[in-house]
C-alpha cells in the first residue's frame, strides 16, 4: 500500500528538519573544537560539545525510526489504526526535532557571536 500523502508530507518535513539539525550540529562542533582545545576545562563548552554530538545521534536514530515507520505502513496488510499511530509517532518526532533544531540554533548563534 502506498504511503498516504499526509504521512509522506510529514516524513518529508521531518527529513528537512533533520537535515537542518545535522548541518547546525556539524557547524557547532566545528566552532567548538578549536575553543575546547584552548579552554579544555570550560564546562559550558563541554556541554555545548555534548549537545551537538547528542543532536547528531538523535538525527541518526530519528532517520532509522522514520524508515521503520515508512516500511511498516507500506505493508500491504496495514490497517487504518496503524497508519493513524504512525502519523502520531511522526508528529511527536517532529516536535522533538523542532526542539532540537531550535536549541542547536540558539547555541550556534551564541558561538557565532563570540567570533
């Protein structure tokens, strides 16, 4: 069964948001590494480094989760209840992704202002 258009639109949006989170996190790590080499004991920099690494892990896990959901609802014997549950799962994941994107962007803006 093809994925319903509403679910596919949600998957597409999630993938765009995850791409943005990944770009921001990679950029943040690139900004933090030189600072950490100069200020190795700076707790805030260590926290930022951990946050960006966690965000990259979140992106990887989320992409796998999206693929698993898409595979599940593409099955020929999928029920309407399973499709509805998939939509709810994807909606919840979108909320968490937006939070990660916002948090990462705030820290990235802070780091860029230090330049």
